[in-house]
């Protein structure tokens, strides 16, 4: 890969970092935002919910638009919208305005999320795809790790408004550099978009997110689930009739693609569920303070940074099957190690954190590339969008699922996780970790079944 290609990948990695950073940095500031805006913490959670709902609901649509028109144009437009809406978030005079700005920011993030993997497909040959995805995964990993720590620092030193303001100079700089460094890819394809299908898909995904966000309220769950299923049926019916669907359902008729995508989805479910519970494990059960636990949580992304690109390059040369299997088994082993520790065994715990980092080194480049390589023809670029859709949806499902499993097995009875007794916490935590290990093993089996 020449220098120009490496520079482009670094810039795309920073776009991924900014995207993922904003998804995690807000969580730390929610209590402060709730107090400042005069709302309770449950209502304040919509600052995050609105963002992720718009991302999940519109990413496939923007993937189709980018594929038809220009990946570069949609990416730059997404960064622009993300930056402008970040300014609006920071200047919001009321909670309603803040939510509206977060909706726009989520749309911008969806435009970025849809096009980042498409850039790897459009601007780099298959022989370098593992390396390309490996470098971008590093950006996402750093963003996820920096979010909570940076958010807490900004809120304590400045104010919650600055968690949004920091996006503006980064976004403007990335727009200028990408405009210069990214090749032009304007296409003369049909700019028509299946608006009916887009609406049904949007309603279906948003309703599914509502199911996940309201698992404690069976009335809302039932209504949202029914709307999601009906909307998806109407979407599928529309796509079969439409000459130019936003998502050709034939892409799912490929057994290799289906298994690879589902395996990647499960890795995201398990990993994000683990990341949700791990800070509580360190503070509630192991008695660490936030600074020490934060330092430990930097280990996995550090390992990913150090090993992601070499592993991606390695998989480009030798094939991806065993890298994908190894990724799932690393995660499975990490879950089992942590579940078995009824007290801190430092070498064992450090090994588990290293395995978490290796999970994304072996997953980010090889598994993402494998999903795309299992598609055919023009489906490859939409397959790349499905990679990020599976990632974000898997992250949402994992967080909510692991929280629900933990509450059920710990018999928490509505008590906040941070207020649980250590023995009660460990009861729910260990069982949830073992369920995660089983899901990781299932993902490993899916990866093993599909040959390169």
C-alpha cells in the first residue's frame, strides 16, 4: 500500500474515532445534563437513545445513496452535518432542542458509518482489505476507550456543552483533509431512492430499538415488537416489487454471507455486553476506584492498536477463516476467565483484558473483510454497510441483553447495579459471562463452517 492510501486510511480511522467517541462520551455526562436541563435521568437517556435510533434507522438508506451517487460526497456531507449539529447540541437552550440536535447528529453519524467501510471496498483492492479494516477498527477502539474518561474530565473541568464542541474543529479538519486526499468517485447512477421501502425499514428498526430500550415495560415491548414485525414484512414486500430497492434481500440468500454477518453481529453483542458490565465488576465487586478501573479498560484498545494492522495484513496473505475463529475463541476465553474469578488474580485478569484486545485485532480486519468477500458483484458495497449496521445494532442489543440477563440472574429487583452487595452482584455477573461465552462459541462455530 502506498503512502497516499495509508494517509487516507488514517483519516478514515479518525472519522471512526470521532463517531465512536461521541457514542460513548455522552453517557458520562447524562446525570449533569439531566440536572442542568431539569429532567430526570430516565428522560435524559433519550440524549443517547435518539442518536442511536437515527443511526440504526438510516444507515442502510445512506449506504444505498452513497453507492448510487458518491461515497466521498455522502461522507463529507455526513461529517459536515455531524459538526454543525454538534454545535447545535452544545448551544441548546432547552432539552427539546438538544434532542432535535442529537437526531440530526445521529443522521450525520449514520452517513459516516455507512460510508467508512464502503471506502475500504471502493478505494482499496481485496488483497489490502484486511489491513484497511484493521486500521479503521483501531480508530473505533480508541474512540470507545477514550469516551468515558474524556467525558468525565470535560464535565468536571469545563461543562457538558464541551463534549459536543470538541467535535467541531476535528470535523472541520477532517473535511478539509478528506476533500484533498480522497479520490473522486462520482457515479452517473440513478439517484432515485425507494422512499416507501426506506420508511418501512426505518419504522421497523426504530421499533426494534424501542423494544430493546423498554424491556421492563411489557406493554411498550409488545406494541413495539408488533410494529417492528409488521413494518419489516411490508418492507420486504416493497423491496421484492421495487426495481431498485434500498436493500436487495437477495444478499441474504448467500449462506456464507449470512453466517459471517451473524457471527460478526454476535461478537458485537457479547463484547459490548461485557464492556457494559465490566466497569461495575471492577468497582462493585473488586473495589477499584474509577481511575484504576479506567486504566485497566485502556488495555484492550492498546492491544488492538499494537496488533490490529499486522493481523489484518497477515489475514490478507493467508486467508481469514482461522482469524475469525480465533477472534471468537479469544472472547470466549476472556469471558470464562473473568466469570471464574471470585477475587482479583492479576495475571489472569490481565490475560483476559489482552484477549479482549486481540478479539478486535482478529475480528476488525479479518471478519469485516470476510463478510464483504462473501458477497458478489455490486452487493459488496452494500455488504460493507451491513457490516456497520450489524456492529451498531449488535452493540445496542448486547448492552440491553446483558443488563437484562444480569438483572434476572442476580434477582436485583430494580436495585441499581452500583448499589448491589458484592455476592449478589457476582451471582448474576458470573452466569451472564458464561452465557456470553456460549454465544462466542456459537460465533466461532459459524466462522469455522464457512470456508475461505
